[in-house]
């Protein structure tokens, strides 16, 4: 079976890519080893930035009846409350099963061919062979198959850099133990080294986790245990589930010729907030448009060049966020940032505007750097 574009991975990036290309009349195959609906380990933070991208790509708003929406958030540091912000741009907490399934259905409705529940045996730059022996071909392949991407492994020999990847642990606390409707939306700085903890109330459960850079956290289970205890939860309430997090460890060249990477497979995760859904959808859309433009030129091999060019604004944001991460999370500098965050309403406001998609990282950086102590600036210079 021949297609214009094969999208491998049917999560937010893949469904966005498949929908965008199919609506332009392209023959698209949407491939995933899992059958949908399926669940996925994730904090499930769906911001107003995510909502804006969702509407742009899929042509309709996400059904907010499926989420818990909060307009306040609590920030903590080392068991001390830093601030509770009220009347912030709304933050939506969702389970990935209904979110991903809705996006997958959009892709199929748009005309993408359904190749889910189809584990892959082998790929080349133009073919995908399934374990059942079937083979499909495409002029452009888009890998949107997550942090452990088969496509990234095919291209680069490894899906990610073990020295720079992040890692998180997470549990779902059932409502029989903790009522999610009365739980605050909470972020705890330094619950893990170069990272944070989170407590996200949702329908019927609360998602609690810790995450940070992998290398400085050889004892992440101990961090998770301590965080649960700080929330008054029994660490044995549920089994810890772990996953790698490409915290801003983005690939500057996300592909080769006619094979592209998007979403987590390309490291498109905010290195400060850990948000991946928004950039997954947006990078999937950009990859699909690059593929369509390359096919219009009858030059599929130019897809990567077009993609990288269009990704520059996102890459600039991620690069600046990586620099800011050193201010926010580096153990030697973090107390100075915490003091700034505690006393500066402007910094807190800009942080929330960033999540809402109302500003980008350059404006947040200006807000932080103009308010940090002089000795902190000197420490950064050193």
C-alpha cells in the first residue's frame, strides 16, 4: 500500500500531523503499536497554549467537560508554601486516554488510514513493515512515537542522550483515598534535583509525581517517597510508574531528508514546565506542513530543510528556556530564584502568562533577569 505520508505514533504530535496533512488531500497512514483508546503515563497538564493549538489544528475546541479546570495554583519549596496565585489563566487537567482518543478520531475523520494496533518489525526511510508481514510505503515518514522513538533509533542509533534526558515517577491517587475536587493544583520546586514535584487533581483521581534530570537523580524513588509523605500520602498507596522526559533536550536537526521527528521523539518538551502536549501538537502540524510543501515541489528529500526552517521559533524558545532552567533549578542558584519568586508578583504573573501562551520565553527571561540580586548575576557570569 502506497501513501504520501506515513505518521508513526498516534499521540498528540502524530494525530496533529495526520489531521493537518489529510485535510490537504494527502494520503496519510497513521501507525501505532497500541490500539486506541489507550492510556499513557503523563501529568496531563493541558494549558491555554495547548487549547489554542488544538483549536487551530483540529478546527474545534477540546471538550472541557472531560477535564478539571483550575484558576488557582500553589507553589511550594522544601515543604514551605511560596505563593498561592488566584485568578490565573485557566489550567486544565486531563487524563491522556480521552485526550489522545479525541485527537486520534479527528485524524481518522480527516481521512487518515488507521494502522493502529500494528506493532512495527522494521522501517526504512520509505517503508514500514509490520510484525504480521504487511508493508506500506510513503514518500515522507514522520516519527511521532515518543521518547523511546523507533524512528529516532533508526535514524540516530539511540532515541535520546542518556546524559541529558529527564526522568519522572508518577502515581494516580484514587478518590477513595484523596478527594481530587478539594485538592489544590500544586507545584513543588526542588522535590527532585534539577526538577520539581506536582499534584494535579483530575476526575476520580489525583496525579502525583516528581521529575527532573535523570543523571543527578540516581535515587528518584527516594525523592518520590519523600514527596508523597510531604503530601500526607502513604508511599505504598500505588505502584510507582516511571518514564523518561526529554526536558528541552531537543534535536536541533530532527530527522534526515524525508524522515522527520516531532513531539517527544524530537525532544519538544518545555525544560522548565515539563509541558509536552502543546509543543507536540505544534511540531506535528509543522512537520506535516513541511512534508506537504516538499511533496508539492516533488522533492520529498527537502522536507527536513523546510521543517527545520519553520521550527526556528520553537527551537529559540526551548534554547532560552534551557538557559533559564539553570536559574530556576540549579541547586547552587535555586535559593536566589526562590527568593525572587517569593517577593516578585511580576515574575509569578509572567510565569503563568507563559503557560497560557500569552507570552514567550524572552519576556519571561526579562522579567526574571531584571529582578534577581546582583550577586546572582555575578554567579551566572562566573
